[in-house]
């Protein structure tokens, strides 16, 4: 799938929080797209995404390098 179709497949509640997406290669050699959000995912938002077969890694959280108290959720779309 191309990037536009993957982003459009996200629910509007999640799509509004996307700040960055980047093409990556997973450990198994599979290509994917990492989607970084401007917030952490709530349990309700995670429930919306769990049924999507193209999304993996919903529990991933990144910390800002210079301000570790700032956290962002991210996940991969394959």
C-alpha cells in the first residue's frame, strides 16, 4: 500500500494527531511506515486501531531526547 492510502485508513480521531510518518525496514526485512503521534494513545484510541490488520506495535512510546517527560505514541503500518 502507498503512504496516502495507509494514512487515510486511520480513524479521524487518530489522523488528527499524526505529526510524522517515515518509511522503515522492520527486523524481519519487511517494509513498513512508522507513524508518530503528538500524544500518547488512550485505551479508547488503541481499541479503535486494534482491529486494523495493517497496524502493529500499538504499545510503543517514544520519549523526547532533551525532555524525557514528553512522550509520544508511535506504531507501524505494514
